[in-house]
C-alpha cells in the first residue's frame, strides 16, 4: 500500500500516542531510579546501557537497515518472506556468536570500563540480555515495515507496563539496585524476543537466499563502522565525564539527557517508524522532492516546538520526578534539546543516501561527527564539566546534520526552503529567551507559571512569519473550524 502525507501523519499519530505513553512511563521510572539508586548507581546503569548499545551494533552488522531497504525492492510477498528469513537466520547466528565472545571477555571489559570487578555480574546480565534484545528489535522492525502501527504500539505499551511493575517490585520492594533495574528490562524483552522469532519463522518459513544475503551485506556493512562511529558521537561525553569528572556527573548528565531527549522520543521515534516506507514510495513521483522537502520543513517546526516545550517545562518537572541532588540539572536540558533536534532532522536529510543506496558514505559522515565529538568534548569537558558536554553535543550534531545534508544532496536534491528553517530556529530561541526573562522578572513560582505562555506564542509567530505554506495554513484553518464545530455539537 502506497503511503501519502496523510498516511504518514496518521501512522505517525498512532506511533506518537504510543510514544507519549512510553514517555509518561519513562517519567514514572525516573523517580523510581533516582530514589532507589544513588547518582553513582544511576551512572553505572547509564554506562551499562551504553555497553549494551555497542554489543547490539556489532550483532546487527548494519543489516537491520538493509532489511528495511531490501524489503521494499519488490512488492511480491514471496520476496519479502525470503528477505525476512535470510535476515532472521543471520540474526540468530550473530546473536549467539557475539554474545559468546563478549561473555568470554566480560571480566577485562568490566575492569577496563569501570576499574571495578564488582560490576562483572551486572555486565553478565547485559550480555545475556542482548540476543533477546536483538530478536525483539527485528520483530518490531517487521511491524514497522508492514506499518502495523497499532500492534507496534500495543506491544510497546505492554513492555513498558511490565518494566514499570518489575521495577517497582525489584528496586523498591526487594531493593536490588542496579541488578533489579537490569532484570526488570531483561524479562519482558526475553519473552518478546522468543515469541517474535517464532512468529516470524512461522510466517516466512525457512527459505534463505545467499544472493539476497550478499546484497544485504553490501548495503549494510558500511553501517557497521558508521554505527560504531555514531556510538562514539553519542558516548564521547560520558567517557570524558567519567574520566575528568566523576560517575556522579555521568548520572546527572544522563538524567538531563533523558529529559532533553523526550521531545525526540515523542516526535522522531513515531515518525521514523513510517518515514522509510513513505520515502521509498514517494521519491520516484514527479512531486517527490517537493513532498520530502515539505516533510523536512514541517518536521523542523514541530521538533523545535517540542524542544521548546521540554526546555520551558524542565524547571517545573524536574523537582517532581527526582530527588534533591538532581534538581539543578534542568539548566542542561535546553542544550540537549537543541542537539536532539539536529539529530532528528539529520535522519530526513540523509534521504538521498538511502534512495541511492550510497551507504558507503555513512562511515565518512559519522567519522566527521565522531571526530567533532571527541575534539569538542576533549577540549571542553576537562574545564567545564557537564556544561562542556552540553556545548559539545550541540556542535557535534549540528556538524553531523550539515555534512549529511551536503553529501546526500549530491544524489537526491531536496529543495528545502532554508530561510523558513532558519526562521523556525530563530523563533524557538526567541521564545525560550523570553521564558527566561519572565522567570527573572517575576517571583519564583509565578515566573515558572507565566514562562509557559511562550508555548502559545511560538505557533502564533510561526503562523504570521510565513513558515507554513498557504495551502498548509488553509488546511490547518479548515481542520480547526471543523474540529470546533464537532466539539460544539
């Protein structure tokens, strides 16, 4: 089924509903973690999650992206089953092999990262968890490809509810600390990984294809060094903080990052579930470049607004979801929000690379980003600590976005109206500056309350600044009138 912009919006809305619930659940997890774990324990959990990321990268070898791309090469279901079963067989072999290798070296890895052998049991749990995480991710990718948005959201919510209940049981009641947090994640993912694998093999059968695998490998392998470099981009700040500051600073920065990335979770995560099907079905149309450019611009508007929402709300929300030692981390949130906006837009900017299958440029793009991350964190963190990590994140993701847009544009030009894009960022910055001014002028609680007014000012300025096209303004106005009419009846 071909996807249009309306379908893109509809499925994104469904995924967005699930993301909103998961974001709410994540906020419920924060007080559990921050009260059950010390800042050091929270930092250890954050680093363990980052270790899990690198294990998953090695397991996939970039073939998850290849699976999504090759699935759409033919509309024939037999082809899609062949691609699926080929990928699944590879996944089972890689998950077993990589987990075994990491398990063998778990002690030196724990000592190298934490300089503490006591972390070995935690790392062992992570290694055992990862094969199931990989298989669960494949099943969820299949639902994403088939645009089974309702099933995807239902399963995601089920995982979240399980995580919340197990976290309360293991962290609050049994007081198991970091071990309890890991087990709370392991059990639901383990069940989904097993059930999802059985389902996919029962649907696709056992029909692997060596030519298909070779094609996927050629497409996907460049993603491996790219993914490793992306890991460097997203984790260089933690490395320099733990080296030049403390594990506690990692815990503080980790919570600021979780809050700062909420906007990305609410917007980019659901959007990306349907972006690939939309892109591959749209780019060949005569008006394909214009439609993709419209999505680029509208995504920027919405993501900047979400970043503003999170930044303005952070001083109000943080004291309610964390213990006192975390209260001041709201000052770091706006920079994380801005970096996350750049990161989200970069996924749309690389359309030309995906369309042309020029994934060989991925290592170059992420190599430049990784070099920027290491250089900026190495320069700023030793003297500025968490503030330096925040500045480095903004610079790094801005560079990543710029390089991606320039290189991808060589193979598929997206006629983005950059003036409107820059104006959107300017309006967002002005609104956040106004919120700070209000808080400075008015007393504490009153200032916090009235700073929320800027959330209403942003869409007004976007409307009158001409960021939206005339047909988009007309559609928005018509929809608003029809909605008001339905509500009045």
